[in-house]
C-alpha cells in the first residue's frame, strides 16, 4: 500500500476517448504519462506537446520497448483488443485500462481474461457513466428500498449494440446489486451496422433472468424506444429499475426521475453525461486500487466480462432461437454467426 506513489502510464490511441483518458491521467497528481502512441503522427505530436513530451511512437509495440508502465491504457478500435491486452501483459504493467467492449466474441474474451488472470494483472473497463450524479442518485434511491422490492431492471439506447449495450448491462447489473445472470433470450434484426467499426445488428433486444429473481430487459439500436426528453442522439439512454412501490430511472442526457413510497408523485433532478465530471473519479479509483488491492475498482474487468457475456448470450439466442444459459463457454464467433442467419 502506497498512497503517495506516482504511477507511470502509457496511452495507446489518441482519438476523442483516448484524449479523455490521457487528460484525466495528466490532471491527476498520482500519475505521470511516460508514453503515447497513435497512428496519426500529427495527432501524436500534438498530444506529446500537451502532456510534457513523453516517449512517442506510431506503433504500440515500438512504444513499449524499454517501457514498463504501471498502467497500460488503450483506446483503439475493438478488433485490436487481444493484441493490446497481450502487449500490456508482456510490458509488465500492473493494470490495463481499456474501452468497451472487451472483445468481439466470447472466445476472444475468454482468452483476454485468461491472459490477465494468469499474469495477475488488474483490468478496468471504461463504464464511467456510473460516476454521473444522476446515475448515483438512481442507485441511491434503489438501494434505499424506497421503491420496494425490485422486480425489473431495464435499459434502452438508440445507439447500436457494440457501442452501447455493455453500458446498459453494466448499469442494470449495478442497480441489481451485481446479481448473476442465469439465462437470456434474445432477438435481433438488420445487418447494415455490421459494416461499422463496432459491428452490430441494427437492433437487438434481450430478456435476462437474474439469480435473485429480478428480470432484466434491454434494447439497443434502430427500433429501441426514443427518449424525447434528450436531444443529443448518443445520450438517448434510459436505465432504471421498477419495484413494488415505485420506480427510479436515469436518462444519460437528461437527469433522473422517480416515484417512491413516500414521494407523493414524480420527483426528478438534473444530470448529464459529462466526461469532465466522470473521468476524474474513474482515474482516481485506478490509483486507489493500485495502492490497496482491497479497493477493487467498480469498473473492474471481471464485472465487465460478466456484462459482455450477457451480451454475447443474447446474440447466441437470436442466432439459435432459444434460451441460452450462462456462463458461456467458447464457441462460434457470435457476430459472424448472427450476421449469417439474419435476413438481408
């Protein structure tokens, strides 16, 4: 345990999200950026100038030669997950922080987790919305018991699956005290978004049975319910819980609202997705976990894996038209299998 140690960080991928991560590390006195990588030389040079002139390279393998950072952070396209995880493990980093989704198939995710578990490397996946004040308020209301016994948790997003669905699942699992999922039933439609850099069906829906008896309902993509209270398209997410005496839900771009046992009607409050607000505590809790192994980061990779597994089970169910039990074992890549059975 060392509350004063400054941890070294290498960041690979300096697009919009990569810069959010780099800036949050740079603004926290517990971290020092020692390496930066991006395939765009102009973008890389601008970032290096901004963050004090650390080592740079346009190839991540070249960057990591001679570097042994405490934290290896990457924000690349999803098809590079396994390669980046392997590079982070081989570099000797104690913690790898990366963007969702954790992989493109269950088999790949199993390999990712095998690598980090065997090397005893901590992992953190960027489900940082939970730090929003409106998200925390909804969790507080649900945890207080003021909506009664929770029987349903739900999440919808107009954004497509590989961008948004693990966010929805992560937060409904949080609202449901991280209960284990027992089985799912899923359905999907449309193939246009399989050509995206986050390949997905155009629309996907899933029912999730949790071990504590709570039912989860998720929808994502073209056909998911609109959230008319929110203007910004990517923030049209509605996530919440229904209980025997009320409900509480968060709108990613539009605050929170609830009816509770004693509220006398709808109560609500402000809040909006805000990287400047949400990233600092996300980064601070990385330092806390490195300081003290007991302070497990709430966005830890083991939790993210469970959410990813639910998403892949939904895809398997949509492909094979039946109930899928969890946990999943290795199998046919789910996205390819689903694309092959969906009508054109």
